[in-house]
């Protein structure tokens, strides 16, 4: 007998101070519970158009090809790589964390000849370093992670895209953690292909992966002969998103309602005000953590993701026990380090509804009384 | 300015008499609007376990590997094929509709050597025909569609799986439209790999693709060296679904809540009662349509999907105009033929909350007054 048959699904209220999913505006829950309509309903086509407009705004792009892939953030990563990497193609990956490793793994599965520029986790790449490496390797595709969720490091996109453009390479940027909470700026950063997720900076439920493609990359894709995925084929997905909406898959209706509403929430606040709010929350949290003896994992403040703070716990404090106490006493969900950083750092997300003075102070008090 | 910023997302109420998405029980909407929790929250792991139990029940299987793939129904199709078809592998596809064509396309993209057994759309395959073909071709993989959404035809699985088993081939069944509304019976039908969707027979929002894998097929997969997709890699997905839940993607929390509740709704009704309800609704609709001059597209009643009725419109009636009138006057969303059958048939879904005497009579009255 399913428990849900005896008792309806009732989830506990949590404070999601992890790297995502994050807490969601009540408006978004309400939108998601709106009645489902058919996939060719004029109302639904209208929602789709709104989602595209809203995504162009948060991505900072005029790219026509901009929409959510029907899967979680990692489906966007696979979409970007599967479409723009052909078997044997030389692909440079700037590797400084778990998600660059994932890019590597996916690129290899699609037959790429991968060359990695490796740095320690938490480090970022300078314009000079990137230029020297790319001039020497001269790849056709370059992939990097703008906001590395495993380390908390933020990579300046231009440092990589400028030399990549010089050698004519297509650039793929992982913006899974950055979108909606700090500047991604696809166009002014000369990014060709950017993908993200719904459940971090956009404060929407997980399940969608926004993607955007520059006209230059799109033109390249038109000439590609075959591609080894059907579900994530961007040319087919685009035909569904654009009129006359050629059938490809049945869209996840309620998630489209949800992201439409989440994008409207962002527009009402104003994108720049939202960025600034996350920046203020970041500084308040880092200062507060410093008082409690937590050292930032990313040493240079300029290279830090604002809304995902990574910190080493003070000596004598067990990070796993701290997280358990926070969950038990306060319902605070916080993330541990992953991969190489397992057991070494905390990853504290302060996204959307949690990026306020009040919530940061609540979190700091909770940490302080749980150490 | 996004319209949703001025006015909240408010969807119109529709009667979804198409092939899906279908109308959803209010309990499912309520579950979906429950607070999001972290992906390692004990409550969420509990939900995941419930979903696996519920899916095994509707699939009619004891398969350990049973869970929803984080994408729509077509992602399940690609998952099944990408995992069980290796480049160069001989793959027989029983082709009698659009979704068998899609299986063909996906198998080719993954490098299969495809041999198609073709029949007219709306036809099904007999045990003798299947055996003769398979004995001659001796493929390693056999794919077919149990409930063909484009034609309304239902294929008896055993007719194909019995001869396939004899030659040692792995069988892949598309159960996208059958699951939850009529018997799929994976185990007693000897199906190795079955995939489905959330938005048809399960009456849940779209966005998930339940899949199940037999121990025999799973054993085969363990020996496979590499696979050309990462997002849809079943071995990685299974490691996330099973304890200790190795991180792969961020799960679509709210859709997992939704399918958990939808499965509980089914359990409360009883799976067999639910099948019978859909069968009764089918007979009432076909009889009523007959009175109005609509001829069933699938001639043999035994080969018809119960909850997706396909019918030719009477001469003199324009099917597109009929659908427009039904939508405008009653908010009824009904589907046209697709592919080869475009303009020739109506596809009328009577799933979940719509498979009742009352709703069928409402639909028949609406059609009658709109002709």
C-alpha cells in the first residue's frame, strides 16, 4: 500500500540554503497548480512566447534560439555538447571543478577529442592564460563553467571567449548556477551557447534547462549532417518552440507555467535590483561567517559566486554534524562539498527568497547556535 | 513587459479529450504545489521509493530497475534505445505508426542497423507474422509500440515477445499511451524494456517518462562498455534512484510529488477497476460515435486502445472545423490525425477523470450539436 494513498503528499517546509533546488515564490506554486491545457492551446503558445522573452532578458541576449530544454540542468549541458561537438572535433575544456569534469565526460561520450586546461578546484582562468592555451591548441569548440557549483568560483567569461573568438571556436558556457542571480550577459560576453537550470537563480522548481544559441553557432549547426541524439536535437526543439510549432515532444505544461511566473517575478523586481540584492546578501553572509571563524574557500572576492558561498568550517567543527543539527533544529538544508571537496567545505546557497538581510541573519544565528 | 508580470498566470479550464496531456485529479495539483525540499531530504527519498513501488504495480512487474526518467515520454524512448542498442546492432522495428517511425529514427541516430517490418497504419502484427519475420532476420533487439498513439491500435505484446525471446533478442516496448489505463503487464508479457509517460493513462502532468528493465536486460547492460549519452545513461540514473543515491541530476521535485500522488489515486481506485472503467468508457464512446456516423479507424475491436479512440468523420463533416467549434463552445480539446493520417481521423482521448459515463455523454452531446 502506498503511503500517499492513506495520507496525501504533504512535504515539510524547509529553508533551502543549498545550491538548489531553492525556495520558490508562492506565486510560482500557484501558477504551477493552474489547469493543464492542450499542447496546441493558444494559451499555451502564449506562455511559451512569454518564457522565451523572459529568458532572453535574464540571459542578456537577443538570440532568437532561446528556450528551455525539457529536462533538468544537465540535459542542457548534454544538449549544448551533443549539438555543437561532432565526433573527432577538438574541444578544449577549462577544468576547475566537478561540472567541467561532467562537460569532459559528455564530450567524450559524443566522440570529441578533448584537451583539458586543468587548474585546482576553486581557481579561475585569466585572459592571458586562456589566450596562450587556446592559441597553442586551436580547438574548434571551447567549453567552460561560468559559475562552478562545486567550488563557488565565478569565471569571467570574456577571459575565455575573447581568445576563443579570435581562433574562430564556438564557446559553450555552463550558466547553471549564475542565471537569474548575477550577470550572465551572453551577448556582451560573446558566449555562443549558454545553458542553465530552473531551480537556482531563477527560483523555480527543477525540471527545465534554459538554453540560448548565438546566430553564428546556429548557422554552423544548420550545416551539420547528423546528430546522435533525438530528444535533445536543437533543430527539432526549435521547430517546436517556433511557429508553426512542429510536434516533437509533449511539453511539461506545469513547469512552463512555473518558469513563466518565475520570470515575471524577476521582471517585477528588476533584474539589476535582483543581482544587487544577491550581492548584498553575499557580503552580509561572508562577513557573518568570518565572525564565526569560517574562511571563504575562494580566496579572491572577485572570483566568488554571490549566491553560492563556499566556506571551510573552523577547526574543531564537524561539517556533517553541523548540517544535521541545522536540519533537525531549523529545517535548514545546506550542502556539503562534493567530489574532491567532500567533507572539506560547506556550500551555502542564498537564492531568490533567501537572499534577504532577515534570512541571512536567521541563518547566521542558526549556525552560531549549532556549532 | 511580460504579461504574467501584470497579471498572474491563469490557465483556462479545458476538457482534454486528446491523446494527452489529460485532465488531472485535483489531489495531484495540490501535491505538486507542496513545498520543494532538498534532493537528499529523507522526505524526498521516501517519495522516490513510493514512486518506484507504484510504477512497478502499474507496469505489472517485479523489476528492481523501475523509475521515471527526468524528461517527457520521448526521453524514455531515447533512453531505452540508447542504452540497449549499440552501433551496428541489428534491430527489428515493427512499424505501423508514427511512434515506430520515431523509434526507427532514434535507433539510426544511435548507429543501429535497422530492419523494419512495415504494415499499414492502424494494422497490428500477428504471432505468426512476427515469428516468421524474426526467425528470418534474427536481430539482437526488437522494438514495437504497444499502444500506437497515432492510430489507436493496440499490439498484443506476446505476439512479438515470444518469438523474440526464442532467438534471444531484447525487446523494447513503447507503452507511452497504455500505462495506467489498460493492461501493460510487463512481466507476464515477457517485455524486457518498457517506457511510458506521465501525462496519459497515469493522469499526471507531463514531464516524466517511467521506464522498467528486466533482470536479463539489466545483466546485458552491465557488460556494455560505453554509451553515447550521459543524461539518459540508465546505469547512472539507477545509481541515483537506488541507495546511497549517487548524485547525477537535480530531480524535478514537484513532478515526483505529482506522480507519487497520481499513483496513489490509481491504487485507491484499484488498477483493475481503473482498466475496466476505461474499457466501459471506450464502448460507450464507440457506440455513441457510431450513432453519429463516425466509423472506427481500427476495424477489429480487439486491436483498439480503450482510452484513445480513433475515428473517421462522416462525409460532409470537416474535422478541423468540428474541433474548432468544440473548443470555442465547450472548451473541448481534441486531436487531429498526425503524419499520414493528418486530416483523415479524429483522435479522442478518454483518460483518467474523463473516462466516466457522464463525461462521455457530455462529449457525445457536444459533438452532435457541433457537426
